[in-house]
C-alpha cells in the first residue's frame, strides 16, 4: 500500500512556514478623555515579512474596534508604499495636521491610520527606540481618536 498524504503535508508545512514570516506583537496604551479617569488599552500589531508595514488593531473601552495600516517612515519604510492608505486628510484633523507630518529621513518613526467599526478614526505616530530593530524593538507613541481622546502608547 502506498502513502498518498505527502502532497497535503507539503501544503500544510508551506502554509505554516508562510504564516511564520509575519511578526506579531502588542503595545500598551493609556487613553485619556478630559474629565474621566485614564483607562488601559491594548493594541496589537501584525507586520509583514519586511517588518516595515502591517496592521494595527485595538478596541476602546466603549467597545468600538479599530484596525488599519501601520507603516514605518523612511526611504525603505512603507509610509508611501503602494496599497497602504495613510492619507490623514480623510479626517479633518484641523491645524494639528502639520504636527503629524514626517519626512523620508525620519527613519525612527512609524504611523498608523485606523478605521473603527462605528465610524470613528484613529491616527497614531510612533518613535522607535532602536530604529534598526524596527517596530518590534519597542518605542513610544501617541494616538488621537477623531472624538478628541488621546492614547499614550508604549511598546
């Protein structure tokens, strides 16, 4: 009798290896809303094989879930890469828009633009602790919710 399962095993192993190329991690945040006590927020990211882009997700204490593209800034970073919509003009952020602009030489920065399941939006900017190590090496940041709340982030 001949074993016929080899092909399926190769497919399963291939999928397992491909899935192992992505990097996942977490960030911790503290959301502040004027007049209320600060609350903890957990953020999760999944980076592609390059480690320069991926997706960020979080759920606010009120229950709205957010997710969207996360991209590292710089010449090899993915902030302007095809397929990522990091156009902060989709929300009228007022006069603070310029404060969120980085140039291609800011290789220690990363940004994210998240869409909520209830219509909210969040923009995030991060400063990497060790730029050569990318996002997984840690850093700090701030996210701003379209309703005015802010989230201070550490990772």
